[in-house]
């Protein structure tokens, strides 16, 4: 187990529980522990992930960062992490960072000090090679306490809020299509036909920390031999996707 952290108490009841030596089981601790679980999984696979300092809100103490969210469309099981982060020694995430990943994404190298949101739409793949040029750095998001006169019930229950100062959002164009076929037959009211690209037709993009580049336009001359393997002449093939030059 990495953690068992239910969210069942409001901030007032949670603070009372803490004074009695009982876990807070609040929104603050549950959310922080969720981030910790993702971060700890990455650490165990060799990724360098720093840890932020504990913060106290309304009598409840937790470690709220870095905020790492790996969506189910990216990975479901810890055993899949190694294929999503093939070179963990080339990935460094600072304590004040936020990383959110959705879809078919391979993170080969990354230096992150800020907020990065990666979204690969169905039928596309993003290969991240953003360990050069100082990596990705921006103010990201900060966690702050609420004013005493806050009337937002959800935030008041939590006792804090996140404020995004700046972030980098990278997403690929939509490729998957679907059409609705209507029918007058009572038994068949509607039919959804999905037209998803096959693996061979998957559109691959490379994100180098500055731009999202189609694989056909990506210059691989400065890539290391660890990422690419020469097969004949000047041609290279990617050891991650094995489809071609990413």
C-alpha cells in the first residue's frame, strides 16, 4: 500500500480529530496523499521527484506537492509506468511543479519546474523530449488559504484553493471521429460508429519543451544514441514507438 486516505471530514471536524491524534481524513490530506501516491510510484521507477514542505491550513498539516496526476487514459497500473517513462534517469520534477498527463504519451526526458499539462487525443501520440534548453519553467500554481469571509462552500470545506499563475498546455488535434446514425426503428434508435485510426496510422508528435512538432518534421540529428538506433545509413528508428523517426 502507498496510502489509505479517505476524504470524509470537513476542515473543522478534521482539525478536531488531529488534536485527538486521529488522522484528519479531510479534503486537504486526501488530495495531498493522492499526489504523493503518483509521485512515489514515479520515484520507485527511478524518476527524480522532489517533495515540498508540509503546509498547515486550519489546523491540518499535509504535503501538497508536487501535484502529479496521471489520468487513466495515460496509465492504469504501476506496471505500465516503465513503458511511459522509458528513461527515468532523464526526468526531473521539482517540488513546486504540477504535471497532468492524459492519453498516449511517452515521456523520454523532462526537466519540469512549473505546470505542464499534456493531452494526446485519441489516434495521436506525444513523445516528450524536453530535458534540454533548461526544460520547462513557469510560475505554475500556488496553494493559498481562503479569506475568512469566503462564501464558496466547496472551498470552505477544503480550507484552501489553488491559483494558477502560469502553465504550459500541450494537446494534439482531434483525430478520432464518430457519426450518429439515426433510425426510425423503435428497436434501434441510434447507432454510434467510431472511426479510430489504426496503430500504423497513429499520428505521432514530439514535444521538445518549446513546440509540438509532427514526427515527419522533427530533426533528430542532435538526439543521443540511447533514444535512437541507427539501422542503415542516416536512417534511424525510434526505440520507443518502433514506427519510424519520431
